[in-house]
C-alpha cells in the first residue's frame, strides 16, 4: 500500500522539494491533499500532476479562481479557508502530514493532525516555538511520532537514533551565520532587503531567509530542539559553520560527538522523514570532504540580538516564545515591505516581549490571545517609528 501524504504548504520551498521526493518514489507515496496560502496557479498545476483527493487554498479570495482552473478535474475536490485545512488533515486515508506552512498559521492544522493520529513530518518551526509543551503533550497522548524535517533537527535525530537511553550532554546546533556574518554592527545597520535575501548557502522562502539573516531562525531551532529532544536550553550550543556541511551534532556524556554531514540539500531530510527508518537511494551531489575546510565559530549575540532574545524567551517560558514569534512575524513582514530597518526588528521584538501580558501556563486559547496581543503591540511600535 502506498503511503498517503498531505502536504501543508505545497507551493513553498519545502513543499515543492517534497513533491520531488514523491516523484522519485511514486511506487511508495501518493499525494492525498495539497494546500497553499496564495499561490493558486502553482497549486492548480500540482493538482493536475498529482491528482490528490483534495486541494485547499487558505486565502479564500482565490477559491473561485482555483475552482475554475480545476473545473475539468472531477476527481479533485477544491476547498478554501483555514478551517478547511484543519479538517482535511484529519481525513481517514492520510498516513502522514508534512507541515510546511510558514508561521503561526501552521499550529492549528498540526494540532488537528495529531489528534487524528497522523504521523507528523515537521517543517513548520513556529509550531514548537509557540506551543512546544502543548504539542509534545498531545503527541504523547495520541501516540503520534513527530519527525523533524529541518536539516539541523534531522541531523540531531539521525545522530541520536540507535543510542537508546544514552544521556545527551550537549546538542551542537550549527548555523551558516547568514549573509552578514562578517559585517560589523555599523555595517549591518544599513543593510537592505536585497542584501538580506542573498543567503550564502541555502535557497529558501523570503520569510525564513530574513529570519536566517537576523539569526532568529536559529533561535527558533534552539526552542525546537528543546522540545523535540528534551534537552534544556543550557545544553544547546549554537555553532556558526559557514560551509553548512555539518548539519548538527550530539555530544554524549562520555565525550563522544556524533554528527550528520552532507551537501546542503533539503530533499535528504524530507526523504528521511518520509521513509524512516529506511534509507532509500537519492540522486544528487555527494559530499567531498577534500573540497573545503570545515570551520566553526561562536555566534555574536550582541550583533545578532534576535538569537539572544530567543534564548531569553525560552528561559522565561510560558507564552513568551509565542509573543516573540508574533512580534517577529510582524517585523519580518515590515522589513520585506521596506517599512522597518534591519536593527529595528530586534528592538521591536524586545519591546513587545516587555509589554505583552505574560502567562506561565498558557492554554491553546491563551496562545491565540497572546499572538493577537503581541501582533498589535508590535504593529503599534512600528507605527511610532
């Protein structure tokens, strides 16, 4: 029987590469549902190729257009809206859900998929950033596996597999350092959107590329690692590794370090999450360790304040990571729209964290409220500049 897959965010970078994996192993996998936010043309094209049972466009303003584009595809049901996405992930035939939506919007459908006991292939960082304890508790209650798709967390997972109950002393989370690693604080103050979107190693969507430039993305990954692997923040060390060859490593209590290495290619962690515990052949470049030296540096927390803020939010706990994420989504979008400077992003996130209401043990509804409040505060702070 082919594994039935639902891809949340099929038109983004992760989603399109996941479909490449499905093309390579069409004897093992079949697409049951595809969703997108706004890219109605690409979603329609994907639906024509893969013939899923259903497609969902989150932005209902595009629903009529999508229906017209797929009017002759009687075997593909077309839906619109966030609620439809939450419902489609619970469809009985689905075996696994790849959560590749961007931002807070990925939280509700992930919860719905867990409650429906679907295997989760997690590429949406914000889900664990915003609601790590809630998600982990739900996954345990419903006996649902969460397999990481991020290259770093996949590397950690691959390093831990087979180690049983052996104690982890430290997680070594690698970061490329982004495009501004070698700039001074003064130089960073004047960088532009175009500068920030030129990532030296990875090709990603605009939001995550900006997060990588501020190193907020790495802060998110620290929080993810805390929940995925049950390791306190004090045991998670970020290493700037410009070559992006060592995708992350684990240090055990005997001092041994295990790492996963490979060329920068997201199809590998996507395929590994789909096929675990099996490893299947994959075409593409192979790692040549003679090609370049491997370097590691400590991150500059003063220059990249967003990384420090992420650690602060994790230490504070409660709804603070949710507040931080909401503020970051607001300033990230503002920077992409040339409404905010690069240094101001960290300023506004920090001020929002100070102003928003803190809750030590938030419920799901509390997190929704915290997200709304933090977005309003961040938007107000932007308007004052």
